[in-house]
């Protein structure tokens, strides 16, 4: 029975050039990190952030993604600073600088409608973005996608998750946070490598990307998905 839908964010609900965004994000963050750790070369600080991000992307049982990040970051910088204490420079960065990275990024057609249809049908909803960002950065991108006003059940971020995509532990944990089994879920995403492996756990999949040779239960636009949802809900 269908009881929950997991929506990827970047490229699925938000029309974004993710590679370009990440480049700009890390470049903008480098000087802030350098300031927080007491000065130094922004490039070295940026290298520590990237190393921490890579640590999150590798298996790290028992640690949240934030803890995995901090452990590697501390090793690289020889500090014991917890970046998520949100010292003033980070608060200022996410309040004043991060929103300026929006550029021309905009909601994907049908994004809000697809989520609203899920909620109207009584389905649980997760914003199942790859959890390598703090919640504040995810919330901002949800604003860019025009879905920040919707009362979804779960938003994955590096504070509340212990794995990243495409590891099976990520999808298992997200389903558990929703209070459902993987077989009760549909994963909606645009990335064949990061999103579609949800099928390995028994999740059904809906592909919204551009690749031709992708295995998924269904594929199409978010508008089409919203139209399909009443049928899927009844059919289970």
C-alpha cells in the first residue's frame, strides 16, 4: 500500500544547476570557515570542508552526517570547533550570503502541486534531499522551490541523518522517520545514481530526469505524477 512519498529537492522540485551551485557555495563558504578557525588560507579551509563532505558521503555507522563531517574537519584543521554551534559568522553566512546564491534557480513546474496532492490524499511526505547540508541551507532551497509553506513530515539534513544517498541506509532511515516501511514508499527523483537505488529496498520509483536509459517504475513530469497520485493511492 502506498503511504508515503519521498521527493528529492535539487533538480526534482528545484530547477537548479547543482554543479554550478556547489562550486559557488564552497567558494562563498571558504572565507567564513577560515574566519571561524582563526584565520588562514580560505583555500585550505575550503579543502577541509570538502574533506568533511566526502566523509559524510562514505559509510559512518553510528554517527550523524554532521558528526562525520565535524570529525574529519577537526582532523584537517586541528580544531575541536563544532561548526553547528552556529557562531556568528555562520549565522551571518546563512542569513546574508546563502540566499544570494539563488541566481535563476526556480521551482520545477508542478512541484508545489505534487506535494499538496500527497498531503490532500493523506500521504506522508519527506523532502529527501541528499543530507550534506545543515537544515538552514535546506530550508532556504525549499523557499527557492516554493514549497517552504507546506507541512511536510520529514526533511533530511545532515543534523538528523546517519547516511547519504545512494546508500541503502539513507532510504531505510528516511522511511523509518516517516513511520513506514520502504515498500510503502515512492521515491521521486531526477538522479539515476542517487535516487533510483531506492528500488533496491523495495521502494517504487518515479523518475523525472532527462536520461533515456533509466530503470524506474514510472517516469514523467511532476504534473503527471500529481495526476497519477489518486490512482496510485487507491491501487496501493
